[in-house]
């Protein structure tokens, strides 16, 4: 296995990033509140802070992450029966159509360009057809002045501190229009969108297209679902 880029950082990760990430987690939770018993997977779950929130809400939690040291932090935080795996999200061992919620938070931007689409396709494969993919990541803007410019400076500082490769991947993610390109590439439907941090961070609730084909006929604005269409002779 390759060197773990979070080997040293993992111990300080929560104290470093949680002051700013806490609010993002709250917004995401409110955008799509979970129900008790839901199966929730976080791709790139890191130290498990999101999973802890969904566990407290009565969900069954699953996390996958490339970094053994980040997962070690998650294991300290989460109950012993949590389903945590070291692995690459571009090739997950989960069965298809399994999760009510699949989360990707501040993870896709740090992957090399060629791996983002396969990871996203995997997220789409494992989510239930009536489930949701919740996404949070950096956004290319437009950036508001002055708030957005200050945030951009702080974000760039953190991304540089995380290492050269990390920074290059972050830059290429923004150049490729961030999450929007990935959402389009998998034909997902954006149900809710929120742009924060002066235009630097985007949060999305997305769903699969086949359960939301909405046809407005010429004479009526009645909504025909894909299910109805399949059952119509
Ligand atoms: C910035 S951390 C975010 C962690 C967590 N999502 C959170 O909100 O705190 C990004 C995580 O993505 C993981 N990651 C990066 N590439 C990955 C891949 N290909 N498969 C699985 N995890 C990956 C990293 O190891 C790291 O723990």
C-alpha cells in the first residue's frame, strides 16, 4: 500500500478542521434529515465525525477510507460495531442498491482527476434507488468580496499545508468545475443546493434520475413518475 498521507495529520485533524467543518455538517444534516434505521455510508469518512452524528440519529453507519490512521481515529470515536473499512472508494466491496444515504464530504477534491468519476459512479451504484447522495466540497465560485476572498485564502493555506499533490488535485477539481461536473457526468438530479463560505463551498442533496422523471404534458402539469411510466402499456 502507498504511504498514508494522513499518518501524522490524523491526530490533529479534528482540532484543526472541526471549528470550520462543524457548521457544514449541521447544514448538511438539515438539508436532508435522516430517519432512524437508515443505512448511511460515508465515502472518505476520515475521523468519523459525520458517522457519529448519523449514529446518534439512530442510523446504521458504514465508512470507507484509504487512510488507516484516519480510520483509527474514527474507531476511537465510534461504537465497536461500526462498519469501517480501509479501502479505495473507486472499487467498493458493498453490494449495489444498499444505502439510504451516501455522503461524500470534502473528499472528492483531494482525489486525482482520473479517480473522481469512478468514485462517483460507485457512490451511485451503492445508493438505493430512492436514496440520496449528499455532497459537500469546494466550489469554483463566483466568490463574494470580501468574505469569499478571505475564506479562499484560508482554504488555499490549508490545502497547501496538506501537501503538494493534495493542492494540485484541489486546483484541478476547481478547474473542472467541482461537484457540478461530477453530478452532471452521472446524470444525478440536484434536489437541494446551498452555496456557503462566500461562494467557496457547495452542499448538494442529489438523487437518481430514474425515480424522478417528471413529464409535464401539454395539457396537464401532472407529474408522471418513472414507476408509472414503466407500468403504463
Ligand atoms: C479531508 S478528509 C474528509 C474526511 C471526512 N469526510 C470529514 O468530513 O471529516 C478526506 C478523506 O478522504 C479520504 N480519501 C481520499 N481518497 C480516497 C479514496 N480514493 N478512497 C477512500 N477514501 C479516500 C482520505 O483518506 C481522507 O480521510
